[in-house]
């Protein structure tokens, strides 16, 4: 799917967690097997829309994340499609063993919401900024990982987690309001990357909130005569390796961008594909093996280089190094 | 189940058969967990041949009672029970722990073994799964009951108590947790490894209906399981006092037999001991 960047207009700023909440409400309307399990932060992860609409299908389980994943497994084994959502640091990391054995080994349709993904969580600081969730979830067999780029896509991904993913899914979304720009009629197919901009000099491969930054970086580079492609990896697993290899073939240089540790995240996943099938020069933008900290989202994204100017600079440097 | 057996002599003989199958399958496998598999044989005989509402010829029957084996390491007693109940042929028990077998060392749902409700093996997860099943039955207004089987050492896992809290919060009286209270674990007696008592008080404080019984007495088990099914308003926990290795006199209460399999000589000796037991 190819779209000219000129068509991608920002409609406003909406948190991706709102997209998750709205998507859950929509799919629950269509599929009465959908139930939701709360972990005391129901509004914070936007499951309050579901709770208000379907109170009898909402089950509060308190601050007990290990139990929530097991209860979700038991409900899925009994024919339900449970959504269990809390902050990604808890839903992916505190509960990893439950997800591994009770959910992934059983290969059952539990849909896990990972909220407050990335450093853009802001002032809450390191404990609440999920930066390792992709690495851990990616290592689990049978798991699908969806990482939508805006609120519209978060709603699409949440619905697709039910309609198009038969087994376990982890849906990653953020806290802050971010640009909402994906055309509502752009089809969302899990496992199929979206090329959002075309250029021949380099490909920016990004996920989640970093897609908007990558698109802005592309604009900066355009002005300097460097024309890059932007590939939206909204599904980290299964990874669209064909699209990644194609990008490497057509542009020869790859820069990955993610709000996640460099170890084990999108960049690693892309490198795994390219190193084995089509090695090309690569650079990776992400968290350099360190914890986050308190600050405004803008300050933190700037400090850790997760913004358009730095992405453009990294891309430019990489191209210059290759030429020299 | 139509063929529900109430006769204690017949159930005793079934329990002996399950123990034989456990000893044989573990000896053939060359590894596995003998002690608790034997200690639980009476509980499994009563559940699968008298108490559970199930249809071995129709394993996915939607109205069946569910049994969650939280302690996956005692898979041999579950497999022996399923085979003898008719879920699959007893010959398959000889494939335990072998490459390509449906009888994995710890149960795996991906094997599609008939009668298996969930994978298990990581301790402390099964009670949450049972809560999820019981909650679903309540929500869907179904009559089926949920049973979960736990080790006493397993209760040291914190997740068990998260699950215990949620079971009483939702008044899951369709849930019965059975604790194999054999008082031993790998490192030794539970009171030395990590104290569990006062165990009945702990469950009571968590809002549970607590029953205790001799977990190696068929008569006691029939009685206590009936009481648990009839009880309303709270989930029930049965603290079933058992002997690890029960039925084989020379290894009873010997915790070194938690994770061992008998060799060829021991196999013969243990089978003989079984026959000599009353």
C-alpha cells in the first residue's frame, strides 16, 4: 500500500490508548465472546468505555496482574475472548511466566493490552515506561505483537486482534496525545507492513508513535534532497520480512526507529531478517540500554534522540558514512 | 457420568490400577515424578470414576466438569486416569516423556490429548485458570463445576493467593481446589522449607469454605467431594492429607521420591508392594 506523504494530514492529537478503548468497545459490540478484565487502572488504559457499555462483561480483578493473566487464560479456555490490559511494564513483564505457559503454550485467544509504552509516558519515570515489552513478548512462540502508530490505527489493531488473530496478541499503546493521521480507509492487516512514503535513498522503518516522527524526518530530508521511504511496522510479530527485504533491495540503507530498548526490539527484529537474507548498512534509533527518567514527553524524546531532527541526522550520517 | 462408581472396593481397585500404570509408565520413561503421582491416586480414582461429570468418548462435551492440574509434574497420574477412563488407549502410557508423544513430561495442550484442559508445569498458575473457568460458568449460568489440583509446596507461590482472593470475591462456589497436603517438597518437609500452617485459617481468612480429609481414603474423598459440590456461597478448598508415595510401603513419606522414576528392579518391587497392600 503506497501513499504520498502529502495525503497524510494530521486530524488532531489523540492518545493511542483512546484508540484501544474505542476499538475494544466496537469489537465487543460485534462479538459477544469479548470480555474485559480490569487491573485497577481501567480508565487509564481506556477500558472504561467498555465497562460503561458492557458492565456485565467487565470483571475487576484488582492489583494482581499474575492472576489476571491466568483468569484470562481460564476464560479463553472456556470460549471467551478476554482483554487484559494494564501498563506494559506489568502486563508484559510482571506476568511473563503466566503469558508464556498459561496463554502462549496453550495458544489461546487472550488479548493483552500494554499501555504506557515508551519513554513518552513522561513524568512517571523509569518504572512506568515500558521499554522492554517488545523484546520479551517477541521471544514467546504463538504471540502476535501489534504496535499501532496512532489512535485510528490502535482502534483498527484492537479489532483486528479479535477478527484476524486466532491466538494470543499483545497490543502496545501509549499515554500521551499524539498526531492522528492514518486514513480511516487504509486497510489494517496484521503482519502486512504499510509503506507510508516512497523514496529511493534510504528506508526509515519505524513502529508506534515513532511513525509520525519518521514522517517528519522524511520531510526534513526531502528539503535537503534526500528522499527516503517510510515503512510502518504496526505488527512486530509476525514480522513482514518480505516488505523489509524489498525496502533493503530498493533503497540499500535501513534506519529503524522505536520507543523501546535497542536490544530485542524492532531494530533487532529487522536486523535478524536482513543479516540472514539481505544484508545492507543499518542504523538503529531507540533506547541505548538504559532506563528512562522523569520529564515532559517532549524533553525525554529530545534527550534520547527519539524525534524527527535526530532521526533525520542519523539517516544523513549513515548515508555520508557509506559514501565516504 | 452414567457409570459413576460409588463402591469403595471397586474404586480402591481402580486406584491400584492407576498406581500400577504410574509405576510402569515412569519406569519405561526413565524419569518423572513418582511420589505425588502415587499419593494422588485415590483422589484421581474418585474424581474420574465417581465424581466428575464427564464423557470420555466426547472430551469436548460443553457441559463437562473441568479439572485443572496445577501441578503439571504429576502428569503421570492424570494420564493414567484419562487412559483408564477411556479418553485414549492405555498402550499410549508407555510413550510418556518420549519424543513425539502426546504424554509430555508436563502436560501440553498443543498435543491435543483428549481430556486435557490446559497446559501446566509452572507452579502457581492453575488456580487462576480455574477461577477464569468458574467465572465463565457463573457468567454463562452453566452448571458445570471446576476442580483444581495443587501441591502444598505450590501454595508458597504468591499468585495462588491472588487467585484465592479473586475466587472468594466472585463467590465461586462452583470451584473446588484440592490441595495434596503431603507435607513434603523437594528440599524436605514443608514446615522446614517454608511454613504453610495455619493452612485452614489462611484459606478461611481468604473467604474460602475449608474441608479436610484423608486424601488416601476413598470413603472420605467421596464424602468430602459431595459436600464441596453441595456447598453454596463460597469456593471450597479440600486439604487432602496424603502420603507421598502412598500404596508403596517402602517409599511412603520419603520426599527423595518427589522427582524420581523407579529402575527395573524397583519397578518389580513396587508393583509387588502394591499387590501386598490392602
